[in-house]
């Protein structure tokens, strides 16, 4: 019964347009659409979700429309949640039917609301939040925006995403500083070993450490808080790439202490596409130059200095806020625990199959939502194609180490589906099917 009582007046009042009572304005209409879609979600106070029980998650599972596919590719691209998509569709329709300045006037306010929601979600201040297009852009704002030159050194985790590596290398070639790749064993031995790797590679010339909070390769979680503490003592800046943690883990940026953090809305936050977030810690804002300048220099804080990127998709930026609201209704800690239950099942069951090496660390607090594994004698790319074609399982091939398959399940994946994915791998490994 509580399934239909879910999203009612209590929540509705907190929404942007609804609070103004201006029912004809685009945001009010989108908020109404969103609130209607949220009615099937059990309110957090009543939900009592056990991470290991699919039926406790049936309302959340039902909020995604995945055509029956077992979708486990959140590390690359996640579907927008139904309520966020409904809000986006309503907002986009409003702009398309009336692109006037008058109709779009409300959207500046919508951006502020999205920033505020992201700040609350990531435990930061709204002035520290910049709405970008994706992680790649956020990383580039830092890579291009810091004053670095000859004599300076930047430490990169060797498992950074290729876009992160490439942007540092191009900038280093141009500005004359040095980048040093710090290796990472797979499977990684311990969080301490990751910090020790940076410690050992640092010199008095080191200015920045750039790493993925959770790697997209082997799914290893870097000890962000410890890295920040050490780096701050050495006067080294930290860029934590959060593409694999924002929306997947219960992230508290002020507690993690990194100087910069980047993420994409279209991965774990389940937002409409091409929206992202860049966090610039308050006391570091004066150290980053804007590398794309739209309406001219502004002294009004990070959002103004970095968000002037010409005409943007106002509907997606506003609906990013709805996507965050959807996750907040479930709760970040509950989401992290659910993802840990899904990935633990995968790691435990896959590791029982012959020839399987799990690349992701087994401990939940040393990993995230990314499960990468290698199977001796199985062509990972062919297996990935077969899984999609024959079993409707959405995965990714991975080039890490000897090559592997990556499953990255999320709140729209059930434990039963994870079991079916393990079963499909059993079929492949036993040779019962030709891939
Ligand atoms: C760690 C990491 N950083 C950056 C990116 C790039 O994300 P986007 O294409 O959304 O900018 C990815 C994508 O998978 C990633 O995993």
C-alpha cells in the first residue's frame, strides 16, 4: 500500500516550481510530472530496504524502463531514471514549444537549484559546484586551468581514464611540466599501497596528484581521505576523478578533502545525458583559470566563472537536479549498500567458476560498483557480444591486464539478474555454448 502513497504533498512542496505555485511555468510543470512519476517510489522513511532482498527494491527497479535487458554498464552509461526522464521530457518540450527569453527565464534559477541539490548530495557548498557537460570536461578545466610550468611535476595513477591521461599529457607538452605515471598492480594489494605509490613518486616539485576515486579499469577504490591529508601536508593539489563514485557511493566531499572532484550525470547519477559536475574546493577557487570563456571574466565564484559555455541544454541541466532528487529519496548510503550486495554476489559467484580471476578488490570498502574479471581461454570481446546478443546482458569489454569483462550493476539491476549473468558466464566457460 505504501508503494502508492509514496511521493505526495510532503515531497512536492520542496520542488522548485511547485513552491511558487506558478503552475503554468515550465519548472512547475516538470516538477508536477516528476512528482507524479515518484508516487510509485516508497518514501525513504518507510522503505526499510535490505540490500540483499530484491523485493525491497521492486519500486526502484520499476522506475527504469530497460526492455527486459540485464543492464550492467553504469561505469560507461546509465539509463536516466523514469522520474528524471519525465522531468527532462517536459522541460525540453516547453523550450521547443516556446524558446522565448521569457519562457527560458526560469532556467537560470533551475541551474541554481541543481547546484544546490548536488551540493547537498555530495556534502559540499553550492558555490563549490560547477555544472559541466561531463567528467572529461571537468577534468580538463582543472588540467588546463592550473598554473603549471617547467620544473613542475604531476603524478597520475596509471589506471586513470584515457581521457584524463591524454589531457594531462597534451597540457604537459605545451606548458613544459612533467607527468609521472604511478603504477597500480591488478588486483591492487591494499588501499595503503595506493597511497604509498604516490608517496614514493612525489618529489619537492610535485604540484598535483590526479587519480580516479574508483577506477573504471579494475574497480579499485583509492583512499581519497588519506591521499588528501598527505597531499595537503606536502602542498600538493588533488584531483579525484569521481566518474565511478558520484551516485554509486555515499560521497562526502568535505570529508574526503580533495581539492577538485569531477563526475558525469549520465553514469551512476542516472540523469539525462551530457551533464556533469566539477567541484572546486572553496579555498582553491582562485588557483584555477577558466579555460573556456563565454561572457567574459567574472569574480562571482566558481559557477559563474566556469559555466558560461554558450547556449546549453537547460532542460538537461534542470533535470540533473531531478535525477539527484530521485537518488536522495532512496538515500546514498542505501544505494552504496545495494551496489555492494550486487557486486559481492557477482565477485563471489564468478570467482567459483574455473579460470576466472576477479580484478576488482573483494572488500566493499576497497571497491565500488565496477566488477572486472578475466577468464582464461575466453575471448572477452566475443563473450561481451554473445552476452548481449544471446542473453540480453549489457556489459563492457575491458582492456585491463590480460583483458576481461566488466559488469557494473546499479539500483536498476536485481540480485536475480546478477545470478543470471553468472549463469551465462558458466555456460560460456563450460563450453556449452559457442561464442
Ligand atoms: C574514471 C573515468 N573518468 C572519466 C570518464 C569519462 O566520462 P565522460 O565520457 O562522461 O566524460 C570515464 C568514463 O567511463 C571514467 O570511467
